[in-house]
């Protein structure tokens, strides 16, 4: 049984009145998204800003409700179980946010910040046990136990993200959703935090949903990835397979955007065709940016199909 299963999730938002001159009165942020995450697996979700990554993270955490479809944690449907049961299940899945300073209360010290999940889920703990759990988690993420009396502003960005990771680990979860968790950090600090995440994953057999627009980061920490474009998964499979042999034109575009540090490695990129198509609901949503688009791409929308061991939604593979 998969640890987490996302089943045909659609999320629509009603447009404000000023946008109702358009044909559609709703914006579809996620469109028929399905995948699963196994215990101890690191699953990456990549795509440009606005493609629906953070919306997906909120739905998996049951912080937002899908318009259609659902999310299962083991055999529990997160959107039909009673709220009391969902509250208890939350100990098994926690989240690390993008901004390490914005996600920590600046008026509180580290002790109550890291212990906050315990205060909600394990109210029977004594003050000593509570403090001991916090100190243990701080040591696990490379901080000093004496740091419990400090405020967030007394730490660097990387240290604040370590505090956020400690708070996520305090309930001993089986899944952590990391939403752009290193994008606000310096490159050298990113490497430290990513190494920490990988060490913790191995030690506690954690599953990670790692959301990022940085493909080099995703390649480093994940075993599987899903590429999202305009709320729809266009390619999905083993990380090494997709990086070695990308099939969807959008995936190729993302990989070509990764900076090459070798000045002598000049890639020959295919010129974009001048043909432009009128996009509608029945055509491929990537058609206006695709150098490989053909007439069939305008006539219908491709569905995910198996090609060379991973899934891709493209007619021209």
C-alpha cells in the first residue's frame, strides 16, 4: 500500500468579478493530478511559478480541499474522515515552508516554536519531556540544545530552516512536504540543508514530497519526479530516466534552462518554429511554446501514457 496516493485531483478557483468577461468563470489550478509516494521515497514536483505546485502541497496537507478527487494517507481519505481523526493523523505528515523566517513566530523563542505540534497533539507531555524532545530534535538538525532560549532573528537563514525542519520532525512523521524549502537560502547553505534532509530521510525512513522549480536540486534529492505544466502532469517517472532522456518538450525546455558551468559546452538548441496556434480547451496546453507541435496537438489534448518506463503526455514522442 502506498503511503500517500493523490487520486485525480482537480482544484478550481472562482475568478473575481472583473475577470468574468473571459469565457471561463473559474481558474483550474490543478487538472486531474494523480501519483503515489511510497514509504521512505523522495518524490519531486517541478514546474514554473504558477503551475500549481504549492496548491498541490496544500491539498496533500489537507489545508485546502480539492474541487474533485481526493488524497489518501494509507487507507484514510483525508477529506471524508472526521476532523478529530484528521487532527490525529497530522502527526504523520508535516510541512516545511519556503521562507524560514516567515514561517517562525518572531515573538516566540525556539522552545515553544518547535514544541508547537506537541502542544496540539501530545498535550499529556510534562514540561521536562517536552523540553527534552525539543533539545533532541535540535541536536538532530545540527543545532545546540542551548538554542531553545533564543529568538528566530538571532539565527542565520540556514539555521532558521533547520529550526523549521526540527518542528516538522518533532511528531516523528512518515511524510514531510517541503515546499521550495531551500530556494530562499544561499547556494552553500542550500547544500548543507539538502544533505541534512537526505541524512534524516535515511535515519528515520522518511518520505519526502519535494517541491521546487530548481531541477538541479530535485535531481540531487529525489528518486521520482512529476513535471507539471498549467496544473497538469506532463511527464512522470524515475528521476534519472527523465534527466537522461526527457521526452516531453516542456521537460526539455526546463532542462535546457539549467545553467551550464562549462564555458566550452555549447549546446545546440533547436530553433523554435514560427507557427503559432490558437489555444482552446481541446488542444495541448503547451502548444504555443512547443517547437515540436503538429496539427494533432491542436485537435486534442494528450494524455499520460507509458514510454520507455515513464509517463509522458505528448503526441510526438
